[in-house]
């Protein structure tokens, strides 16, 4: 792993650790330390601190040497890379030790030039490539020509007990709305995820401007996500908010501990991603919480969010708009708000049913374990074996 903080791959490492540990195996997670280290150890994994997120060739070689030692000393049967920089080290270690290698895609990586294409290509160099959605699997096949038999689609899973609208009290919801400074009647559009350009927050700000121009009042976009300060994007967003006169309807909130209450306090959850996102865990959580979704066509595929024209309107769990089109986003939000309350509630309930039936943790775990058994030729099939795995 590059790190164990707050991203989709970070949470995926915890989920994978839990799956392997519950099956009787001994997973080892190598990554830069972060807030999820405790969750890895609580899930039954061993954490090894490594400089895995560096793109410096010397650092990658040092990491590869450490991985070679781990693979040999612990008699590991597979190595699984969940990011590009660690994948280069994993690829070297796998070749030296002749161990099978897997890679997982949680998002579509940008390819601005031929160098990025070469750098990203290591993510299809494994014996099996795991994509968290059909949309990502298609991107991998289109971009690299990776044979379909080497691509496995294994979705994320959702804790349906933690994200259950019936389990969130009125007090928790009101506490969240007070923290945002909104009244009970304010229509809140929740935008989750790190403050990154690819998430399309700037499109949301422009859409907020369009809504105000159309006379809409008493609404608020709440950006809930981590800002690591690695880019100038947050500053650009604030400049855009000031330029568009949307200070009163856009709020950048701190990361939220009680996300179930955040979803419950929202009218809808919005993802305006401008590059393929794969499968955003937040969209699954929001559907589990029976919230209607408004997503760009790059934020999620039709197997994640049911929407027209892929399904009839009476089966949809959300609405879709063209990525990067703030005018279309504003129009889509107006369409959602124009629906009768009963229709919006029904859309949310369909989302809950969809999440419950397609992203169950037990089904996802069984799928992942079958994949490991296939890649390692049965060596990981029996939990009684003393088996280790490096993430």
C-alpha cells in the first residue's frame, strides 16, 4: 500500500486484511503509517512501516529488497499491490522470488502523457488484476488490452449495520445539522471525498451559482473530505466560491466521524468526478443510508448507481449528468428537488435494497478468497495452513 490514511485503497487494505485474517491466514500490510494502522492490526494483520509511496527509483529498490526479505522469511504465497509506487516494488519482488502478484484498481489513473502511461502500466503487470467495478474493468481492457481472463471484478462491501437509516437517532442527525449551521428545512447536498481536482468540486461550485441564478434558495452544498494540502486546489476553490458569490451556499466542513448521521442529514449525496472513479465507498454507504444520489457519468458505473437510461425511472437509485457540466448538474439537482417527497424517499429505499443485495461483506469475501485460491493454485485454499500475504 502507499499509505494507510483515508482513501478508497486504504480502506480496501483494511477490508482485505479482515477477509484474509477471518479465513485463518496471516496478512502483512506494508505501507507508510497513517490513521488506519490500528484498524489493520485490529483486523488481524501485521503492519510493517515502509516508504512505499515514494516514486524515487532508489526508494522503490529499497522497498523491493525489504519485500523480498519478507516474502522469503515469512514463506508468503502472494504479494498484492494496491497502488502504483508500491506496485513497482512488488513487481520486482515478485520476479525475484517467483511469487504470484495481484494488483487492485480503486480508481482510474490519469494518463497525461506517455511517461504516465508507462508508470501506470505496472498496475496490469500482475498475474491477476482486480477492479472494483465493471467501469474500471472496461477502462483497463480498453487502455492496456489486458485479457478479460486476467481481470477480476470484486466490488467493495458495506457494513449494512453501521449504515442503517433506522439505527441513526434524531439527535445524531440534529447534531450534524447544527455542526453545519443549517436549519431543519435547509436542503443539504453532501459532497464526500478528498478535496482533489478529479473529484470535481469546482463543478459543484459552478452548479451552486447556476442554482442561485435560477432563484433557488434555502440549500447548501457541504464538502466533507480531507485536504492534505499537497496542491493549490483548495485555494482555487475558495477563490471560485468568492468569484461566483456562493459563500452562503457552499461549506467546506472538516472530516466527519459520524458519516451515517451525515448521510441521514442530507437531502442527497453528490459526486461530480471528472475522471473514472471506479467504485466510491461513499456512494455505497449513501445508498445503504437510503439517500438519493446525483452522480456524473464518470463517478460510478451503472452497476454501482442505477439510473436512467440503464434502468426505468421506477428502478433508479439516483440521477446522472455529464461529467464536468455544471449546467447539467444544476438541472439534475432541480429535477431531484422537483420530485414529490414520496418519490425521493422511494429512490432512497431502492438504493438501500440495491446496496444490501449486491455489496454484502460475506459475498465479497468469498469472491476474493476464490480469487486468491485460483492465483496461488490452491495453496491458500485451506485456512489451516500457515500462510502470509503482503499488501
